[in-house]
């Protein structure tokens, strides 16, 4: 008899757990469909409102219903992140919604807002693809160091190709150009476009309304230091120039170039600097 009673008790708990689990699972499956529409991101900053309990920490505030509401939003997929500010100044929520109207409706229906425990401010927020930026920056710092001095077409070209592919992707873009002519104090400005086309970094230089196209090559100079540079061979003012630019990442992880422009028979080379155009 005792054994039968134990079996009945065990079956009771199994059935009870199943009943608790199935509705939750069904809710997750019905409210978490694959999102295909473009989402808008909003940052909500909660601050203590008129009903905030003075002298009490954020964890001691009447926020039980608020917590349940946040959980329902998370299950639905409308809320990405949420949590209290540990200095007891309120909290913050990150919403992924279809538009501003939906974001306002969500906040207006928050039990903590309705009870005036929280007041809030809402801001549309553009999240930057930092993973992508980091990969580009990492690829740019892993510069190839070929033994031939020229990684394009040299004996080491096959080995260094993956690094050059990353560099082409990182450097491709539009740049403002500021320069000073060789053997002169005359300055000029222009535009440079770098494009990765079929594994080649194509260059279009536009100065004083005239454009010239050429190809950029990756190289290294300065002996054992192997300083990474970009070399170009182009026409300007009716002359043929060779230029060598040192490149590096600026504080915003964009490439920046500074270089010398050489012409046969000159005493002092020209100078150029290329700055990325932020769009």
C-alpha cells in the first residue's frame, strides 16, 4: 500500500510539472516567431517617479509587476535587454519594435509607469555593428610581411593573399585628399576613391576636376621594421608620379594615409594626406 501511495504521489508531481511546462513552452513558440521586418531600437531610461519609496533601494521598490511585464516583453521579442541601475537611480530597457508608436505604447503600459514609481525618457538608438568593425580593424593590423618586398606578384603572394583581402576590404572607401606639390609650396585638394574590384585595389584620383585611374599595391619599407605602405603610380599635371603612403587606423578604426609623391628630377617630393569621408 505504501508503495502504491508513493507511485501516486510521483505521478501527481510529473503531471503537475507537465502542466506548468507546456503552457510556457506554447507561449514561447507562439510569441517568438522569426522576425523578418526591420526593427527599430529604442533606449528607455527609467528614473524615480513621484511614487518612488524614499530611502529604499531599487530592489526594495514595488516593481514585481514591472518585472513580470519585462519578462513578457522578452518572451515576445520586443525587449532585448533590461535591468536596474545599481546606483539606485532607476533602470534601463532596450526595445526592438516596429516603430516609435509601438515603443510608446509599451512604455505607457508598464505597471511601474502607470503607478508613477518610474518616470522615463525614450530615445531612438542606432546600434553600430562593432563586431564587423573589430574584424576589419583586426584584419588591418595583420599586415603581410613578404620576403620579396612586394606582396603582389612576389614569391610570397599565395601565402599573404588572405591578409591582403582583409586590407582591401578595410581600405575600400572614399577619401578627402590634401596635398602639396613637389618642389613647391602650392597646395591642392581633391578626392580619392578606393575600390576592391576582383582582388585588386583600384584607385580613382580626382584633382582640379580631372580624374586619373591607377592601381594600389601593398608593400613594406624600412628594413626589419617592415612598415606597411601603399604604393601608387599615377598621372598628375601632365607628369607621371610614384607615391608611397604609410597607412594606419585612426581613433575611429578608419584607415588614414600620409605619403610622399615623387617625380623624377625633383629636389623635394610632394606631400599628400588622405582622410576617410564619413557617410
